[in-house]
C-alpha cells in the first residue's frame, strides 16, 4: 500500500485526482499541501496547510511513494510573469527537490501541449523548463502529461477558456488523425490517466500528449 502526495488538489484536475486517490485501493494514505483548510475530511487524508514560500517548514513532510503535481495558474490570475513562474516552475521544482531527498519514487506532473523550453510563448516556455528540470532528476519514474484545452468546472471563471471550450466542442469532429492531440479533454479524464500511469510501474522519463491521455483516461 502506497502513500500519495499532491499539490494542486483544489484545481480542476487536482480535485478529481484527490477523489480518485481517496477511493483507490492502491493508496493507504493521501497527503495534500494547501494554502488554506479545504474542509475535506477522509480517514486516508492528511492535509498540510503551508506557506509555499517557506520551504524549510515543510521539506520533511514531502515523503511518500508517488508525487502528483497538478498545480498551475495563468499569467492573468497570477498578476504578472514572475508570479506565474513561481507557481508553475519554482513550486514544482522545490517539491521535486524535497521529494528526491525523501526517497519518493515517482513524480507525475500536468504540463501543457506544446510545452517547450525554447518557445517564444512565456507560458509554454515555463512549462517546458520544468519538464527539462524533471528530466534531469533521478526519480525512478517521471511522467509528464501534456493535455490540450481542459474542460470542466473550475473554481474561477476563465472567459477565454469558456469560449475555447465551446469552439472545441462544436468543431470536435474536425480533430482527426494527427490533429487528435489538439482536441479538448475533460479534467476528470486527465486525473484518471494520472492515476493509471502511476500504477503502471514505468521507469525513466516519459511525456504523454493529449490524445494518449484521452485513451488512458477513458
């Protein structure tokens, strides 16, 4: 029986993943790291309320078997590029370092389709940089999931994503062949894929694009 660790458990994918982990027979304990009390109660759940900017206060707590990173934001929500990078690069990097120190075996992270450290797009560049960092880490297994536009009910309203989701659903019949990976995907499907990949006993570094995530999560 394993222990799962998760940051981003209140987000679109993370909230679905948390429910799946709590229901899973593969995990005896689920540890979340959050900024404030979520009010969620479960016999398997341990919730650590932390200040993400004070890593020395929680570094010893990042101990278990499988680490799931579903944390993420947008530049608009974060306020500026620096704040965005802190959430999407610095926090995942810091937790990865602690997880390695504490002998966590595998690290699974939600990235983005098109992530590339050499991209001219700051969002995709940042996502690519954390991928490259994790590729050089010595985890037994690193899984990077690159979903397309995520569908589902978020805690915050994102107008651009709502428009994009509407168009994606309307034009979904066009996404065939090599275009399949660009088709929008449900956040719950991504969460199911995360859980399935974590149980696959893979080794090394592997990237899963959106069409593959769809197949695994269904």
